[in-house]
């Protein structure tokens, strides 16, 4: 409804599309701003939690892991030193 009112007002000012956009933003603009603020808040919270509370806990020994994944898959795993020595391009 506000989009149509904005379109009609814009039509009188020779800018009907701008009027329709204005009408649309009166309806949806508040939600879009709310979603942007919420997204920024969640990103900050996730970053904080990852820095402060995340970690790696190993619950099985390498021998147990080898039994779980099987010998064929174990043969395809790389040693940590091999991965550590590889150089990756900076992006």
C-alpha cells in the first residue's frame, strides 16, 4: 500500500520509481536495518566465543582412531610434519 502511495506521489514529481522505492523502504527499511544490526551482533559474538571458548579435545588415542577409520583410510592420511612443511600462497 505504501509502495503504491509512494509511486503516485513520485509520479506527480516525475520520479515514479523513486517514489515506489521510498514507499517500499518505509515498510521494509526498519526490518532490513534490524537484520543488519542483528547480523553484526551475532558475528561479533561468534568471533568472541571462538576466541575465548573454542578448543580441540582429543578423546581417542591414535591407535583407537586407526582402528575406527580402518587401515585403508589411515594410509591416505598425511603426517603432521609433511603438512607443516608445505608452503601455502598468501591470499
